[in-house]
C-alpha cells in the first residue's frame, strides 16, 4: 500500500516477494528512486543485485521512476519546459505533463528511495 514503504526498498522487496501471485491475479509494484542512486557505479551495481535478489525470492514485477519529487513539481509549474519527461504510471509509461493532475500527485507522493 502506498506510503507504507518507509524502511527502504530492500524491505519492500522482502515483503512483496512473500505474496502469493496465483491468488492476486497479478499486481504492480511501483518504486520511485532518487537520481543519485543511478549516478554512482557502485550504488547502481548494488541496485542490480537487489533486483536480482527480489526475483530470486519470488518477486513478480517491479517498475521504477528515477526522478525526484522536486523535479516533478517543477514540471507541474512549467509544463512547457518538461514535455519530454516520461514516467512509469501503472503498467505503462506516459509523459508526465500530459497526465491528469490527480495522477501526477499520486506519482509525486510515492516514497522516494534514496539508498540501496
């Protein structure tokens, strides 16, 4: 559930990997990462290991937005300057500035994971 992922992405992966996917009919796991996670080669390597571990534990699906809430707020203020900003929504990608305000707010509200 959105907002309950306060102990980091590894804790989210451990929790979600316990789901019985046969009973859920499928599900989406949206995760928002701060851009600094992918800027450092060592941190990026750790993220890759974490993702592999997630699937080895039985994880089913994960999709990422690598963007800060601050940048998304700027895009709301100046949409003409952010026409090419693409985000993962829920099973699809779309241009952030073309999304309805409520959906933009939902994406901004997702927990930002800063460390791996």
